[in-house]
C-alpha cells in the first residue's frame, strides 16, 4: 500500500481537469491528466494507472471507446465515468463497457474522492485482509454481497454492479423486508449527497433489477413500495 | 347513418330536391287535363257538326230520319241527341239500338276506375294533392277554369242550355258534374240549318271519364316513380353517408383523441390508405400530427441538449469554487478564481447563444427583408474582421462572373457570414489563407468559405451544423466554442430559403458553401459600378 497511486484523469474541460487533479493531489494521489482520449490511450498502452476517471465526450477518442480499449488491457482496473448526460449513460449502460461507477456532472469533489478510495481499497485487497463488521459478507438466500470486493452474486452467478448500485443493494439487503426511503438510500449510496434526485435512485434500482434479471429471469426480490421507497424481499427458496 | 345533423341530412335534402320537378309536374297535370278536355270538346263539336250537316241535307227532318241517322253514326262513347226547333228531343243515341262500343272496353273502364283510384299509393298521392288544393285556395287563381253549371238535363225534361243557344243559331256548350262521379260531362250543341233556317240542334255530350282515367293513370305512374325515387334518394344518401360521413366522423374521433391526449402522437389515421379525398384529408392530418410530434421532440431534445451543455460549465464552476474554498495557497486560489470567472463568461455566452438559436426562426420571419448585394456585404464583413482581429489568417475575397441580389435582412446575413468566417478562422493556421469565393450558378448565389484547417471527417460533415456539436481535435472544450455558430448560420440561411453545406477541400481544409436564391436575374457586369455597398 505504499507508494503513490496513479489516477488518470481524462477530461477536456480544463477547469474540471485541473480541479480534480488538485483534489487528488491533496488526497495524496499522483494525478495524470489528459485532455483527449487518444493521448490517454497512447499513455495507457505503456503503463496502466491505478484508477481511471473518464469523461464521455472527449476529442479524438470518446470515453466509451477508451473504456472498451482499457478493458482489453485490464479487467480489474477501476474505471469511473464522469458525465453530463445521464440518459447517455443509461443507453450504453456502463456495464457493457465495463465501468465500475459513474458520477453525473456537476459532481462534488469529495464524492469523487470517496469513490476513488472505495475502488482503490477493493483493488488492493488481499485474501487475508482483516474484515470489520462493516465489511462482513451479507448473505440473503441466493444473494451474496461482499462489501470489501464490491462483488455481488445471485445463486452463484456473479452480477457486475457499479459502486453506487452495490451500495444501494447493500443498504437494502442488510435489512431484508424493511422499507428504505429514497432519502435513506441516497444517504447510503451517495455519502456526500450532491444533486441527486429521486429519479436517480429509481433509475439505479431499475438497472440493478435488470442486471439481476439477466442472471435469473425470475428475480423479483427488489420491490417498489409506492410512496415510501424500496425494500429487499427474501425470495422464496 | 345519422340524419340528425350535418352532411347526411344535406345530402338527403339535395337528393330529394331533385325530385321536385317531377313532383310539381304531377301536381300540375291540370294543364294536361285542360288540353285533353279541349281536344275532347273539339271532337264532340266535330261529331255534332257531322250529324248536323247530315240532318240538314237529309230528305226529311223528323224523328225517324234522326233516329236512322244516329243509328248509322259510329257513336264512340259520346251521347248524341237531336232536337227540333222547339227543343223537343227527336232522337237520342242512347235510346236507339245502335251497337255498343266493344264490350271488353266498356267493361274495363269501371274496373280500372276502381283499381286505379283505390290503390293505396294513389290515395296517398291524392291526400298530398288535397293538401296542394287547400294551399291553392289561399292563393287566388288566375287561370280560369271552365265554368261548371249545375243545371240538370239528365231526365231530358227540357232542352239543356247549350241546346237553347244552338236553337238561337249559336254554338252552345256546358259542363256539369256527372252525378255521383268525379268526372264531368261536357255538352256541345250546334244548330241544324235547312235552307238557311235553324230547324233544330244536335247535342253531343260526353263524360270526361276517359280523360280522367288517363289522367289518373299518368298521375299514379308519376307518383310511383317519385316514391321510387325517394327510396332511391334515401338509399343513395345512406351510401354517400357511409362513404363520406362515416369516415369523416372517424377522422374527427381520431383527431379528438389526439387533441384530448387520449392517443399518442404521431397519430395514426385509419383512412390514410384510401385513395380519395378522405384519404387525402387523413394523410394531411397524419402529416400534421407527425410534424407536431417532431416539433415536440425537437423541443425536448433542445431542452435536453441545453441542460447537457450547461452541466459542463456548471461542473467546472462547482469544481473551481470547491477548490477555491479548500485551498490555502493564495496562488492556487487566484488560479481557480480566474478559471471560475472564465466559466461564468462561458455560461453567459452559452445562455445568449441558446436564446439566439431558440428565437431565430420566429425573428427571421418578423424582420423586414431588403435587397442585398452579397459581394458588397461579404467585403464589408471581411474588412470588419480585419480591423477587429488582424488579417492573420489572411482572408481573400474573389467575386466571379455575374452577381445577383438576395432578399434577406442585412444584419442577419452578416451574422451568418461572421459565424462561418469565425469558424474558419478558429481552425485555420495563422499563416494560411481563407478563400472566400462568390459566384452565381443558375438562380442561386453561392458563397464559399475555404480554409486550410484540419478538415472535417466525412461522418461529421452534416453534424457540424448541429447545435452544440463541436469537433475540434487537439483543442480543449473549454474555449469559447459552444458549437452554436454554425447552427445559427444554418438557421439563418435556411430561413432565407437557402442551404449550407460543408465538404473537404482538395489539398486539406474544409469548404463551407452557402447557397441563397437570387432575387432576380443576375446583374449584367456593366451595371455593377457605383452601387451602394449594402442596398441595391
């Protein structure tokens, strides 16, 4: 865990790029800034960063393309998308291109730093790492959530979730049958809470459902409680 | 079919109106009746004259001769009577044993009377006719009807009025009702002269029964035709309603469903496949809703694009503000503050650009148009840019061949040209030349702006005119290029009925081509001197 972590920041908005790098530097990371996708890819071909923060709309090579290429180099490299178009992200679904998480612009710098920290911790996990209560594995019938590895499996099948999705599901699965309001869910998934609308939670839940249904078409444990929020039902065996 | 209102009712009314002529014809068959009666009277007089002439030249003028005479005459169904000068009946065709008209005919008439007039249809017609007669009583009659005398001569008690007239040497005629019948009996009397002296009279009388029978039959036939026609009119109306009114009502329902938001845009109209006018209407409605849907989608896309475009500077501002507040180093703070100010400027530019773009279509329609000489206008814009920004990259204007005027608002055309030139200047290397060529092709004025910049990938040739589309390889988005300039230029050019397109240039760079319709025929070269720079 020693030595500075390299965080690649690929962003063509100069102010954001500089501010992110500044914040990363303050947190003790070594930021590596790029203002277009192609230049970043050329650099990544030589050496991979520890975390990549990508914008979607980039000159020369857009962020989605860059992400796809990065995945050919490494399946485990944590990738965070920063985008101003949520619906754009909905369309390409971070999953298909293998992103670990995404934040919508404008985002809070602390939020981004928190994500970077979570992803770095997961990436640096060794099997022997000591686990606290917070990190204890949650098992609800077929569902297994590993907070340390941010990994989810449904009846043995791994379900790839973004960090946000994982945190949401974790909050629900820790208290099966109990309704969580959207506010509580926001609190769980976005510790820094910035510009998150109720709709955001809804679309996250929808995406989680879709991912689980890809693994098992009968999955229906995530239940909407109209007017209140959501709850995780213990599915019948 | 609903006859309550609208087209179906009107169709029926028109169809029935067509029947008014034959209907009026039936009701006014009186004229025909009059004609029949006149010709009947004429033949009666003719008959009387014949008998009279025969009597006047007969050997003797007495009852026996008259009797023999009447016996010899083919009588038809007229009754012929001969009177002497005192008005005494000498002979009566009804009382001589002359042969009856063919038996079959005689028997048919009464039967026909009953059957024709007893028919339900006829009675219905008669009922209507009575209505007409009742109406007629209110309007004074001009046409004189034959006067009907009610004096009787049936029993033969005394000579009838016409006989009296005939005995006085005149022609006598009378009309009276046949007792117990609808028909009339016409009587005509002519004098019989022997040696210039009136010695008697021949009276021919005949019932109008035959005439009435003919009339009844004609009336019945016409009335049947009219009833049939009304039925046909109703049927035709029903068919017309089925083919016109029903689809119209369906269209109305479908349109109302869209207007009341029960159906989704763009609407689908069931009759759009028809090849007739209803189909045309359905297609027009469909096109209308499609356009409406397009506009709504455009507005949604515009809002989405705008919010998206605002998020980048907002994210920048937020990031800079956060860093300013978190940083202790005055140098860092100053740096972030200046970035913040730049982003605020950018946001302001974006706001005004978006406002411009959103309003440009309506504004173009309101602004007064004038005749503009594009060559003079281009020269002015280029001069202005040179003064403002220097001539690097160099801008060269070339005007080829005949020129023509265009109808536009000068300031708008300047804006469009400035935007295209600004785009070219922003990508052209400083030591290169931007060639601006103006020429006329057919009825179009063409302005080309060619730069030596990096050119445009073929996939983006169309997209460069989309709002917020900015393709600037190697440059950061943070510059002032919001991707609105070319979009605004396109809106302006299209607003004047022109086109704008981009293509790559031989030897590197891009060419932007603006085509505007010529206002009139291109000017002859000789007329191009001494022209006001902007106005023609």
